[in-house]
C-alpha cells in the first residue's frame, strides 16, 4: 500500500512540475511579445528622437 501511495505521489508531483514549467514558458513568451511591442511602438520624444521605452 505504501509503495503505491509513493508512486501516486511521485506522479502527482511530476505532473505538477510539468504543468508549472509549461505555464512559465507561456508567461515568458507573453512577456517577450510585450517587450518586442514596446520596443517597436515606442513614442517619439522631444525633437522627434525616439527615447527609451523603459522607465528605469
């Protein structure tokens, strides 16, 4: 009974890790797309020169 529970727990743990990694890849792709859009669509600053699109 205990080995069966350990195998089920391991399967659940690996499934959760796989789902979390896939979710992190999706978030990384969304952030990359937002960064590229911000880079391409940045507004012109004073004098028509394109400034930095980030705030720091």
